[in-house]
C-alpha cells in the first residue's frame, strides 16, 4: 500500500462506520485518479494543451480535477458548497503541492450572479454535480455562460435509466430509487430506513440533456463508449431478470413502494419494447442507442458553442 497522505488520514479519522460512508470514502479517494482521467481525455481529444488556459471545476469536491489541470499548467478555479469538501480539500492540494496553483472557494453553481462574476474559461468541468442541484437547466445555462467562444465543457451525470442504476442507484444503493422524482425519492429513502435529506434532485435522459445544452447554444456529444458486441446481450437479460425478481418481491402494501413498483413496471415495459424493436430490426444505431440508454452507467457529455 502506498504512503497515506494527510488528506486520506484525515478522512479515515472521520469514518462514520456505516457501509454507505465506506463506499463514499472509496469514491472520494478515487477523486484524483478520476480527475486526471478527465483532464487527460479533454487535453488529448478536445482542448489541446492547457498551459496558460483557464479551467473551472463546478462542484469540485476535494479537488481532483483542479490538481490534474494545474499540473498541466492551467490557471484553475474550483467552486464548492459542501461542508466536508470545503473543510478538507486543502489537505489534498497540500499532499499534491497544488496549494499555490489552485484556487478553491465556496461558490453556489446555482447562483447566476456569482457564476457570472467568475468570468470566462477555456474548459469547464462539471463532474457528477448536475443531479445534485435544484435546477439542472439553470446549471447548464451557467456552464454555457462561463465558456469563452472556443471553450469546451465536460459534464458527466449518472444514467438513471441504466439497468445497473435501476437495480442499485449509485448514491444510496437502493433499488428503483433512480426512477422517482426528487420528492418521491425522498419518501422512498425514508421508508427504507435512511435519515436526513436524500441529496439527489432530478435525473434526465440523454435526449433531455442534449436539448438543455442546445437551448443554451451548446452542441453536445456523448463520449461514453457504447458496446456493440452481441455478448453483452447476455448481461442485459441477466440484469433485467434481477430487476423483475426484485420488483415481484416488493412490499407493495407500503404506499411509496407501490408507487415505485408502478414506475418499475413502466420501465420494464419500455426496456422490453426497445429490446423487441432491436431484435426485430437489429441495426447498428438501434444497438448503440439501446446500450447507451440502458447499459451505460453514466452519460459523459462534451460540448462547445454551436457554430451558426
Ligand atoms: C457527487 S459530488 C462530485 C464531486 C466531484 N466533482 C467529483 O466528481 O469527485 C457532487 C458535488 O457537488 C457539490 N455541489 C452540489 N450542489 C452544488 C452547488 N449548487 N454549487 C456548487 N457545488 C455543489 C457537492 O457539494 C459535491 O461536492
């Protein structure tokens, strides 16, 4: 095992001892690696070198993207509202000698005036934040405003209708939760024995996000590789069978479970119709769209201002 820095030691000390915290801790500790991957991908395929460019990371967590961008010579700004993130990010920067090159401050991505005050950037990153804000439309507007004419943005969000997310929503590992709107999700979350506020707002599908980018003058593409090999069909059938078995075992005498079951029935029907369509006419584009919509665990968008 490698040397544990100040950041990791501090987080391990505050461990809450429950399994969700352990999962979350793994996610936090993967932040630098995920950040480096995002920055590498953007530099290699979309932005070119970042030296002397301005990078903004919205909802930057503990600074993974910021550190990687600073290592490439960019001037980096990160904004955050999370208490724990704002308390501990500096230790991560210190462990990575980035205290002098990265500026992370409190900042609400939902606040139009604040976002405007940051100025324009060459690269705007928004990694797993859209689903946490009160208004995804407004955040995409703010992302577009923060991009200079040549800028790219990278936005990633869990794909709520993937079979994997339906089986186990990534934030709280609950079956069916990703299919509910924010209010019903809160009810289900409480009914299943969680306390406090469920931190996820609304999820949208691929076409809805593409439309939100377009309304703000951005042309976006999904860059998650979509699997084409027939062998993955076995995995689809297996996940669908697990969803059906769990659906059949739901305690529908509880009102919110019954509502979730209705959403699940509708969802299963939708997946099966799309499957039937694909089997009837197995064109490449149908296969790509099926795997994008139901197998890809997340949607990764890269967008730029549309040329008119
Ligand atoms: C799932 S975490 C992702 C963190 C980081 N981007 C990463 O991928 O490791 C979502 C982050 O968004 C932040 N966040 C939520 N709402 C926000 C807002 N309105 N403005 C800024 N940050 C926000 C949260 O505090 C949290 O750190």
